[in-house]
C-alpha cells in the first residue's frame, strides 16, 4: 500500500499555518505565511491558503497523487457538514463555501471546522487534555474562541454553533466587539481587545512601547513580550485586564459545566508562557463555587501552534 499524506491548516486572522502529516501522524513539513484579512473579499485569504498548500507540496517533494485529504480550521460559525463558513468576525467571510472552493482546487476531500473546537480536539487526542472527559478550552489569539468536550466527545451543539463563549457578554456597556455586540470576552481578552485598550490609552496621551505595534491593527505577540520585559505599564494593564475577564469567564464556565479541565491555548498563551495562567489562577476562585472549583484542573495546552493542526488531523481520521 502506497503511503498517503494529510495536509492540515490553521487559518487565523493574521496568518495561515500549514503542516503535512505522514501515516504515522508525524509532521514532516510545515510552513507559515502572514495573511491580510482586512480586505473586502474572501479571495485574499483564499489565495494565501492555496499558496501555502501548493508550496508545501512542492518544497516537501511529496507526490500529489499520494495526498489523502486537506483539512482546515476557520474562526467563527461553521456549517461543518457542508464545509461552509457562515460567519467569522475576524476574516472577510460570510456564507463562504470553503470546502467547495478547496475541493475544486486540490481534487481531494476537504474538511473544515471551528478553530478552537479543533484546537481542543487536538489537545484531547494528542496533547495536554488526554485522559480527561469534560474539557473547557479558551484559545487566545487575534480573537478569542472556545471549545468544549463533554463526556469524551466534542460538543458542537445545534448545527455546529456551540461553544462561542468568546462572545459571552460580561459587560453590556463594555467595548464594541467585531461580532457586533458589546462587552464580549473577546473584546477584553483577545489581541484585538488588548490592542484596542492600548490605542485608547495612547489617545489619552500615555506613552507605550506598543504604539507602533497597534497602529494598523493587532500586535504581534513578540512585541507584547518585549514591552512587558521592559516594564511597559500600558502593556501590563492590557494583560491584567485581559486576565481579569478571562478569570471571570473561567469561573462562569466552571459553575456551568463542572469540567475536569480548563485549558488555555492560542498564540498569546504560547508566547507569554505561564504569565496569563498565573494571573488567572490568582483571581478565578472569586468567581466560582469552591465545591465545584475543587475538582477542576486548570492548565495550558501543550501542543503550541500545532493544537489546531492535530485537531484537523483528528477530524480527517474521524476521531
């Protein structure tokens, strides 16, 4: 039997990360490209996705005929049965037939699911969430997404629309979120939320090393790390604010789900090490019942940038 390969993609608000997996579920090649998602058409991001896949096939030297399937995440609400991105607040896609477009391009089965659903699924089968049955995942990146595993199965709710608790409203009079609501967790605790806070402080005349980083959009995580290392007060305030609201949301989810595990992942968590986790742990007990909190473990994801890629792989394999 000839060897088959799977290509898995992590499509975010600012980048497309791709990897090729062999039949032993090992990554044999990877590639990341930045995307410009602020355009008015889906074609901009679609082109980057196609370029990533084509370049990986070419540079890795695998035979295109041995490609088994391609899978991708997308942030937002996904019709997973039909591969349609119904809505995403951080990419220019509405009712976008992603699977149809990509099957036509690559000629193999194409799967698509919600990004954090897949990130949690990847950690459940291959990473830090192995051995747990009820898992609440918060992934902090350009946006802020949720993923939920109940009794050992990914819970996606009616028409795959569940676990959007990045858009739970914590303050109805809070900052405007890209989803159109005010005071969402994402509006406080994502890169976008932190960037908006930093821009607000700059408009009030405060100085910060993050000024250039947030001028045209969201910052890169490395910039935030450097600012924190330099003792930048505005940057630290943005992080403290993000962690406070994450602690509130975490407490709410502990009381609601009583999970085995709360899991934090995404680019911000990966870049800042244990800083977010330590700040959340310092507050979370205030916002949940002690009798429920006592049976919940809280930790960071272990697969880093690869969480969603392994979730893609699990989706292809039907895990």
